[in-house]
C-alpha cells in the first residue's frame, strides 16, 4: 500500500509539472503573438509614412526645384526601406529614411514661402505625428521583446519556450534621436 501511494504521488507530481509547463508554454505563445501584433503596428506605421512621402516630395518640389540632393536621398532611402526584409535591414533602412526626411524638411524650412504653405505645414505635422508614434511603438516592441527573450532563456520557462518552439526576437535597434524635425530659433 505504501508503494502504491508513492507511485500515485510521483504520477500526480509529473502530471502537475506537465500542466504547469503547458500553461507556461501557452503564456509564452500569447506573448509571442503579442510581439507579432506589435511588429505589425510598426510596419503599418512605416507604410503610412511611405504613403505620405510622395505628397511631401511633390509639395517641396513645387517650391524647391533645384534641391535635387535631398529629393534623391529621400527617394533612395525610401526604395531601400521598401526592399528591407529582416528586422535589422528594416531598422537601418527606416533610420536612414527618417534622417533623409528630416534633411528635406530642414532644407524646405530655409524657404519661407514653403514654410508658410498650408499643405507643407500639414504634411510636416503628419510626419512629426508618425515619427512620434513609430518611436513609441519601437520602444514598446523592444521592451516586450527584451522581456520575452529573457523569459525564454531563463529556467524553467526555457523548457516551455522549447516546447512551444519559440525563438528569441531581434530588437529593433536605431540610433537615439529626437523624432521632431529641427525648428528655427524663435519658431
């Protein structure tokens, strides 16, 4: 009878451990799905920025026909960001696109007639809003991905992570910078 009690206790313990591992694997899978949603939000914001670029370029060209260097840089970095596949490539390309857009805006602000243009002002505000939202989403994604990566490498959740076939998520690394375009003193 004593041996039967020990066998039942061992089986109950194994079942309990399996249930805990499966529960943990489910939590980890939900966290992975949440990261996928966060990444989709970032890509949606990148797409919105991409969709607004032709309007910005067209508005600036109507006032700055000779400023082709900034236009070429925006066009080249836009094409590179559209071709990017991996998280690292997307981070680099979108960082360069961010810089190119802000260079174009800085150049445009040197021309008072363009800065007073209502369409340009609306587009500038829209890009500021998009850049702020992108920055916030990237920060949130990186925080969540860092926590997720730590959880799937730490015992005992590492076992659950292996059961759910989860892999560490790459962080979206960009240079630290202000997301707002530079403004003139007194503006």
